[in-house]
């Protein structure tokens, strides 16, 4: 039950068209990014309410791919005593 005091998640503070550095996990478009070292150039094409963005990312050969729901900012860090979190794609 809501008491009206909860805050709604907000999109990350980034403008559409912003150029970011993209750090993908190994399972993101492996045919485009494997064999190359990140970061990769990317453009923000949408911002989501869960602090993620949708990107168009480019490999070094200028081949592009759409990548949805990428963490904007640093990936989550492990808390003391917890196992490390699963790797996530992120951009900054």
C-alpha cells in the first residue's frame, strides 16, 4: 500500500545523443566486439527509469549495434562479505 511518499525512479541524467564510452560484457554482440578491447564509442538513444540507457554502440570498424538497458555510470560494486556481483555492461 502506498502512502504517497515513495519517489519514482528517474532516468539517468544524460541527454539523447550524448557520446559515451561503452564497456560490454562478453555476451553482448560477440561477433562485433570480441577481439577488441573496450571502451567502445556509443551514442545514447534513450534513457530508462531504472538508471539504464539504450545505446547504439560502434566497434573499431564502425559497425554499429543497438544495445538496450546498459547501466549508466559505474557498475555495482560488491559489498563487504558478499560475493562479487555478476558482470554487467555499462557506459560512462
